[in-house]
């Protein structure tokens, strides 16, 4: 196996930093795994060797290579994987993030979506790199269970995925409807839309569907993006379960 280099966005591959994200890569996307690098201090050696042998994925010791690609001292496993291209499932709920800029937030949101049963995420450019090792690590490997697709505009997304059955819900501080446990919509198919960390959604998004606002005290100006996504995804997920029952 070749020595690995510090990540660059134009690479056709990326890295899962840490044992848990690497296990998720091997279990969920083994066809994308290119190899696994182990540090001499790795305590997962036996299990990873066995799994890689079963999957016929190269594995080797590489302290220097791991130090080269990781900015943290406690990384003892690196999984190398081929970047994946996806299209979203038209039949299922989607999350849309408009111009997300923080890779840690993006990774955390992917993990939250997976926990709430949402597997499809649309990213409107400019947007953080979903394949950056920081994003992959923040997602704790949830990326490997998701379908993520980039778009240049909302119009591009809508031309493919907006149909009569799909309802759009932009989350805005000036949303026309307050989102509560008792008043959460229960559509068959939907897209939850959130803006970026600094400015939220542009005003024109209010016309793209039923705009919602999450009630909060006036002691803060807004909720953190990851928290807002968690609240919205949870309420819609629970409302969907309630409707089925």
C-alpha cells in the first residue's frame, strides 16, 4: 500500500479517521474501501485484520502515514475510501442544507439525520465538503449509511425531486407557522430545509413551501443549526410514526 497524503478536496478518495468510522466504512460501504492503515498503538488490530481479510481489503501498519493525514494525536486507525456519488430516493423524506459552511456541523447533522431515520441529504452550493475527514469523523461514520447529493441551486433540486406528493418546509425565524409537538405536519413525503450557520435561509425560501419557526425565548437570537435540525427531524419523525399507528 502506498503512503497516504494530507487530504485535498480534488482527491478521488478520502479518509475515515478513527476505529469506529472505519468499522462503519467496512460494514456499510465495503465496496468503496481502498485500504486500512493501523498505528502501532492500535488496540483493534486483531478484529480489523480479520474483517479486512474477510472483505479482501488491504491493511498495513503505518504510524508515519497516520500522523501525516491526522491533526489529532489519538487516531490509531485510518480507513481510505473512494468518494461516492449518490442520487436521493424520491420516495423518502429529505433534509436540505443551504450553504452549510462548517464541516463539523455537517458531520453532526448527518449523524442526527441517520438517528431520526432520514437517509437522504441535499446540499446547496456553496457548501462544506461532505467527504472531508473532519466531516466524516464528526458523523462517526454515518456518512456511509447516507445518500448525499450536491446541487447548484434550489431550482435544480426542485426540478428533480419536487412533485405533487412532496411538501417543502423551510425553517425560518420568520416562519409563518410555529412548530410544536401537537401541531407538527404529517405529510407522506417531505423536505426539511435549513439555512447556513450565520444567516439562515434567504427570504425567498418562504415562498417554496410551508415556512416553519421553532419557538424559543427572546433571550437568544437563534438556535444552533445542528440543534434546530435535531428538533425538526425529531418532531417530523415522531409525527410520521404517530400517523402510521
